C-alpha cells in the first residue's frame, strides 16, 4: 500500500520517492492520497507501470515551471527576495495547468454559487488530469485508489454533522477529533522535519527536555490556528473566508524572523515582525534548539495561542452545536 499525504510542494518529493521505489520493483495494490497526494495517487493508479513516472514528471514539470529570471545576487537576502517574489507571482497569476485566480473574485459572486467557494479556479487541473490519467483504468480497479478531502463547511451543508449528532457517541467527539487530528498531524510533521534536520547536521544543545519542549511549540500554535479556522468554518457559509485566513497565514510566513533575520527588514516594520505569533514560536524553537532567549518568545507563543483559543472556544462550541442540529 502507498499512502500520500497533502502538503503542496511535498507532492514533488512524493513523485521522486515513487520513482526511487520503482527501482526496487515496488508495485502497490492500493494507493491512498489526500490533497496533492490525491493528485499523485490518481496519476499513479490511472496509468500502467511503464508510464507512471513519465506522467508524474509531466505534471510536476508543468506546475513547477520556473520564473523567467534568476536571483539578482547569490546572497541569502537575494534568495529570500527571489522566493518571496515567486510566491507573490503564483498567488497573483496562478500555476499553469493547475489553478488560476477567479475573476471576478469569490466575494463578488452570489452566495452559495460554485464560484463563491474559492478564490481560485481549478478547472485547469481538471483538464490536466483528464490528459494524464486514464480514469477507465481506475474504474476497472487495476489498482485500488482511495482519495479524500473533507471540510466542515460541506459536512454542515450536507447534513453529516446532524447525523453525527444523533449517533451513540459523545456529541463533542466530532469537534475534539478534528482538533486532536490537527495536533497529531503537527507532531508527525514536526518530527519528520526534525529527523531531516538531524540528518543535515542540526544538533540540540540544550538537552533532552528542551528537545521535547521544541516539539510542543508547533503543536500549541497549530491547535490554536486550527481552532480559529474551525470556528470561522462553522459560521461562514462558504470557504471564502477560510481561504482568506489560510492565505493571510501564508503571507505572514514571509514577514517573520524565521524567513529573514529581523534586522534585514525595514525599520518601520520590525516591531510588527518581532511580535507577530509566528516569530514568537520560531524564536522559542530556536532558543530551545540552539540556545538563546526562550522565556520571552515562549510566553509570547502561549499568549497568542491562548488568546486565540479562548476567543474561539465558546463560539466554536455554539457554532458546532447549531450546525449539528440543522436538518
């Protein structure tokens, strides 16, 4: 069995990993994927063995088309500026064969219409998959394929939450399961990144307890962020606002001390960068791993995460109850 998780650019690593497995005559009988992993899974399952790697290469060479210039300088700051510009271009113009910005944007479409569900149009991806995937082969069960994507908004509108409300399980189980699943996901991702860092030479200089605390920081922050997104999803009738929050969070990544050292930002924005939640979490993790201030950044992370959780807990519980009792 081959299981492929979501994670955007992580999908390119999945394609390379599958190519390496093919050298060992790996032939999965069942492939499961979610998000970008579902796309890779469909390409693998929807092609005979001799075409799979080639089709994966076609897809990733298309969606990873390089920008038509190179960094002006070879410095870290030049590379960071180049990466930031590339990300901004993708957010503005989309990715060939994958998605394009929706025009007019989602908030201007009638509420409840398909166009109001997202900021981007994924119809190019549909055409790409129709070209690269033999769906008749999938339907013939040449290789078992399981793909999935779940969302609190569609579950609410489809009545799934209402059905969960009357089954013989605790009524908070659906809500707690989502938050716990997010915590587990963050732990697994953080542990994987930690292992990669150790292989590349990262060493913890503050002891075992500091290492364990290091793993706790992203969990605390991730659960708080998941609570915020879940709360919004329970009240908003489409994915528009959720997508906006996720997009804003992605943009904030470019204005934190983990992306560029604080003193490299313009002086007027340095206080914002220094005290935004991601910077607090990053500085706490840096102090726990390499040494340096820990108490201040850790308190900042706890205050941000605790504040978000406290602000969301009552609306989230009430919203979940209301959504579950619909229909």
